[in-house]
C-alpha cells in the first residue's frame, strides 16, 4: 500500500476513472491526449477530475497542479510522484 493507504493503480484504471468523470469513452483517452485541445475539457470538468483524484488516491492537489494536469501522462506522473500510483 502507498503511504496514503490506497493501493497503487494502473494507467488503465486511471484512464477509466478519468473517462468516467469526463463522460467519455476510454478509447478516446490516450496517454498523450490533451484534455483541453482534444477533449474540450473546461475548467469545471478539470476541477471535477482533480477532486475525484484527490478522493480516490487520498492526495491533496493544489491549483498549480491542476494546471499541470493536461493529459493522462501528466496525471499519471503527478500521482506516481506522490506515491499514489505504481510505475
């Protein structure tokens, strides 16, 4: 278990979580798919993703980190750096 008490997740689990929040097909979210440019994620949707990540992985993410969450890769890297995800 991670320090936060949640088992580390896979990229596929993270993709499913993001797809559910954005109400998108999982196949539409590639590792480098840009949330804003390709999926038209607005600030409210991005905030919803952030809150869902915080709850699921029991981490606290700041406003600066919200701006960094531009694609699945950046979400994965941030959570991995926080110890909430496996490599």
